[in-house]
């Protein structure tokens, strides 16, 4: 859609919400067993935290970063011969054999569902040539995401003093990953049938929350004796996506159920506009029609925290210059939360209007050409 300079002339209508909203439940009303915990909306809003900025080990939740780096750097249907370094890696495994050929996609399912450490090494070697080089790629991605308290030394999460994150930064990594369609699809899968050149089988997702919670859509478990139980989960409640992280949590399943209950109680669904509900007319300068009918192109709705102060702003010019094209956007209705745009829908023209001046000029030129041609042919 074309952008018009004259949209800078605004007709603004502001509705302020929040004064009658209930205050959010205080975070100390929620207790979890985890040493470190964080709950965020996928847009990054922090809803709950406990030691969320303390550096801790993350075990196999490391594989969230491993997966998104692979997805962004590989063709998923590519078949690869397993590197020798991936054979016999300790811990959870898909039991790769020397010389076995398997697709990147199947390795990713093994990584996120089976938590296979050998799959993690196989993927790292395929992408970067070695575990060490791939870890640098992971750290580069962490830097791109603005993370300052996260460092990776391997793609699987086996214990290493220099391999750490925080509950908050792991939540940010997950929020980024969950916006990727492929990652979202894999992490939410219950069972997956794979096939290599030597065998076939089924991976079953280790994340019990997928069975325990109706709205759960992933993402990853983790455990070592040193690190304790780690868990990252996500729910999608009719478009409200919340991400929970617990590190060293003896009662992690219950922690996440309670965290998500708490998070959902913080929000309410608000529909401010249905498709076409907003209508108006604007005058058209130099148009074949003196005014044009416009309407909102889509519904305007959002999950909002009960404590949010929301501004709904309608942006429109005072008039339009012809030509006006049917279906083109000439304004917008926007939802702002604390000054930040979170949702918008375009205001589009429901009809067209030609430029009269252009039309008359073209008609005059055509007449002149026709007359000149007539003189030539008539001698």
C-alpha cells in the first residue's frame, strides 16, 4: 500500500482506559519451588520473577537456542551424514550410529522432543564444523538478542561452569524462538515418526505439560544432577502467549501450572472494534467524487493487562487528494500501551475517485493529436 505524506495531518480521537480496571495481583501472591523463575508475555512484558537475573545453569533447555540457530542457518530437508563427534555422546540420546544419514528436520525433532544430546552435536557439526564453533554462533545470537548474562559452550547443556543463563534471559530466548513457525510447530508436537537410512522410530515429547495443560504449546525440559530440574513452557490462550521458565525447581510441573494460572488472571481480552465498524467520509480534492467512504479493514482486539493504561488513537487526514484507490489505506486506528504501539488496523477507502485535472489534460492532449492527424491525412 502506498504511503501518503498528507497522513501527517491527523484527526485524533483518544480513549483512555485503565481508571476503572482492577489492580493486578501482587507477585508475592505466587510461590514457586524454583531457585530462579520468570514469567513473561511473548512481547517481553514481565509478569512474575524470582531471582530472575541470577546466573544459573540451564541443562537441556540450552537446546532452545540450539534449535533456533539451526533453523535459521540450515535447510531442514537436507540429509546429512552424522559426524563422528556425535556418536556416543553422554546423556539423553537418539543413538546415532557411525555413518548414519538423517535429515536436519529429524535431528531437530530428536533435539526438542527426545532431548537427544547426540542430535545436538550432529547439528552443531553440520552447521559450524565443530561444537566450539557452533557455541560461538549461539553466543553471537545471544548478543543480537541483547543478552548480557548468558553464555554457551555447547549445544546440549551438559554441565560447564562457563555455560549459563538467567531465568529472564532464557525467557527472552524462548520468546524469540516461539515467533518462528518451524520452532513453534516442533516444540508443540507430542509424537513424531522419523526415518534414517538405517532405521525408523518415534520420538515422544518429554514435556508432560503438553498433556497436563490444555493450552500448552511447548517448549523444553532439562535436567542434570548439578543443575537440578529445569523447564521452559509456553501457553497459547486464544492468542495470549505466555512463557514460563524455572531453573532448579523440585516441583517444576506444578510451578508452571500455577505461574500460567497467575499470568492468565493478569489479562483480559478486549475487543474495541469489529471489521468495518468504524466508518467515515472524507472530502476529495480534484476528484471525480467530492467525497469518499472509508472504513476499518479489520477487527481491533488485544489481550490487555488489567493494570494497563491504553490509548486508542484514530489517525486520518482532513481530506484526500485524487486519485483515491479502493482498498488502499489512508489512515489507521492504533492501540498504544504506555506510549508503545501494540495493535493497529488500517482505515481503507471503500471506493475510488479519479483525478479530474489529469483526466481533462489527457482528454485535451488526445483531441489535439486527433486533430493534427486529421489535417495530415486530409491534406
